[in-house]
């Protein structure tokens, strides 16, 4: 009887090394899903997945957690909302003034046309 031995690599990377390397360098997984019916494209889904460390993401310009409204504190959301409400009020006031100016000019326009 002959015994065969299986050789294994003892110098390989363990899971921690692989995770550390992926987080340090980053990895991108991309895919597209298309649904067609009789050569008519009904749906296209593009999937992009980036796996990396936070430092690497910031280095690549992906810092959505700093500026995304769903990630901001409640105080910041309230400030943003207040700012938007004030801006809307200014725009509406400006529109009312413009409408009043047009309404007051109508008699002069009617006289000029006759």
C-alpha cells in the first residue's frame, strides 16, 4: 500500500491578513443586472460595492457620512430645515412683490395699447 501525503502551504495568509489587506488597499465589486422582455429593456440595476477602511474612503473622496443629511445630528438637521424655510419665505415674498408690481402696471399697459 502506498500512502500519499497532501502538502499544504504554511506561508499562506490567514483571514486577518486578507481583511487587513482589503481594508488597506480597498476592493471594488461591480455588476449590472438587466431585465429584457422581447428585446425591450425593462429594468437595469447597476451595483457598485466598495470595501475599504474609512481612511481609504476619505482618501478616495467618499465621505458621504460627513455631509449626508441622514447622518447629521438632529441639531444640524434643524438648522438646515430652518434655513430652507427662511429661504422659501424670502422667495415667496419676492414673488408676491413681483405679482403686485405686475398688477399695478396693468392699467398703464391697457392705456398704452389703446
